[in-house]
C-alpha cells in the first residue's frame, strides 16, 4: 500500500493546483499537513480485490475525489466551529480568514466533482449524492447543538450523513471503477458505511479520552461547542448523580476548565465502554458485509483487519 498511497498523495497535490498560486497555497494547506488518507486507501484496497496492486489510475482518482470532499468539508467545518488548529497546523480560517476558507473549500468540492465526472456518470452522480448527504448530516447535527436532550437516533442519523456516507462512497467508487460484480459493489458499499459509523463513534470517544497531541486539535472541542455525541448521550441517560452534574454543565458554551470537568464526568460512569460496544458492533457488521466478496484474498483480508482493529485505536482508560 505504501506505493499506492504515494500515488494518492501525488494525485491529491496535483489536483488542487489552480491558475492562481495564492488559491493553490490555501487549497493545499491541509493536504500538505498530511492525514491518514483512509478514504482513498479504502478505494485502493477495494480496487485491489480484482486487480491486485497496483490498481488502475481511475481507482486512485476515485479515492482522491472522496478525499477532496473530506478536506473541503474541513475548511467549512472550521469556519463554523471557529477552529484555530487542524491536523496539528493552523486552520485555514485562522490563517487566511473565513471568506477564503469557504471559497477554497468550495474549490476543493469543485475539483472533486471534476474528477468524478471524468470517471463516468455513475461516479459523478454518486459523489453529488454524497456531498448532499454530508450537508444533510451536518444540518442534523446543527439542529441539536447545545441540546442535552439529543437522542441516540438523532446522533446516528447525523453521523450516517456526515461521515459514513464518505466511507461508503470511497468503497463504492473503488468497486465501480474496478468493474466488480454488482452484488459485490453493494456489499462493499455496506462495508464502507458500517466502517464509517464505527469510525465516527471512535472519533467521538477520542474527543473525550485523548490528548490534544493525539488528536492534532483541542480535545473536548465538541463538548465546548455543544455537540453532544454518543458518549455524552449515554452518560446523560443513566440518570444518576454523575449524569445530573454533567447535565448541569451542558446547554451553553464551555470554558476550558468546564470542558475538562465534563470530560471526566463522561469517562466516570461507563459511557465510554458502552459506546465502544456499539462501535464494535458496527465493525462486526462491516466484516460480515465482506462475506460475498471474492477475489484477491490479501485485499479482502486487509479490509476485514481494518474494521476488526478499529476499536483498538482508543487509548486504555
């Protein structure tokens, strides 16, 4: 995969080169900051199910298109959150201002759409639907900001749009471009969705348990901004004294000391462990979705291993 991810990186950087050097600098900022490139890695792994490595250029480009949507959404997210850092570097909005962050995010989405169109009508339509699903997920999340009565169903609906849809798009595009049988396209799409659900739950757990250095951004940011995710929802629903104290903190923006105290309360009553159980269930469903997939065993095993090991990325409490 190392060589394939180098191809992804090269294609990512070249895809955001604009006629204007200033726009290129802004659009490239978070890409140059690095990242795990999970979504294009999944596109490549899926593409390898049929062809092995190296995969066709179209598979790499499909993964790049999804990654551009992801990075573009980060430009927009950081404006909404007034974030100062992202991936261990200064956020785009902090460095260049909100207007340029929004426009550069739009530019990245446009480049993603351009790449998708080059891969055919089905991929172009899929990417457009994915961008729509991402926006719907973000709106669902915003509707419950600072609402301590946010339900688990509302939370799962939001993350299905803002996160799982992108992973599902990555695996589906890889399967389409690699010309896999349609039943396997559907199976791999389901795999990507279930992995994406687990991924976001784990990410939300990390916001409560990890350090700033581990995250590459301030920990507890969701709590500070009134985004009450699964660990918080499960901590609140216990109805004990800890839940009562936590509820008393929520409902308005929190300062650093209150964020740290709220994180301790969430960690105190088993909500983290309960949330990990649900993440693990989604991981099992992802692995089970691979059952009808045939082809290169090493590629299928790599997908299964990625899902099975996801919850192990959470630090021990």
